[in-house]
C-alpha cells in the first residue's frame, strides 16, 4: 500500500497553510494498492516529537469505507463525514484535524493509513488511544507518509 499527498512528499516540510500558522486545514491524502480483503480504513496523523508522554495526535479518522482511497483537502470538523467515515478527537480534545504547531524545533508528523479486516466498534469522537486499541488484531497492511514542520519564527531565528 502506498500513501501520498499533493501537499508534500515524504520527509519534506508541510506547507504553512496546513498548520496553526496558516489556515489549519487538512491537506489532501490518497492511497493505492490496498489489499482486496480490506473492509475499512483508519487514517491517523501523529507527532511523536511533542513534549508529551505519548506524543500528540493531530487527526483521527476511522471506519472509512473500503472503496474510499483519498481524503480531500479541508475535511469538515464533524464527527460523521458523509462519504468518508467517522472522526475522533485529536489531542486538543476537538473533533477533526488540527495542524502542526510545534512548541519548539522541527517536529515530524506521521500520516498513516491502515487497511483493516473489519470496521471498528467505536462511536464518533473516539480518541487516538481508543482507535489504536480497537485496531489490535485487525490490521492487514499500513502505509506511512512523514512530513516535518517548524514554526516560521523558529526558522528565522
């Protein structure tokens, strides 16, 4: 399986418009070569460099239909997104996407899509930890895309 974005390539900087210094809207993502037996997808963005014990979850999407292979830019911040799936709470405690906003230095942001054997038994608004736990034993395959970001004021220093 392969995950890509029209906004940035693996290892590149995430454009400012998708961060707290810009419009804070979600970038476009798409994936291909998913296993035929896929019943649903999970899509997560996580910052392991955040100064918190388990990093920081920026986006939690799950029960994405097996026939979906992309996320358009600027996905609405609603618990249920028609034609997409369910959204959970990011680590800011809000539904939907929240962009990179590192307190210091350059952070890595891992976007991951997981092909699952079945849908998850979770209601809208689940947390990153809820989704990770619910996926256990259900993952067929996964793909990853990593982008970086440092605040403009830090880059200028």
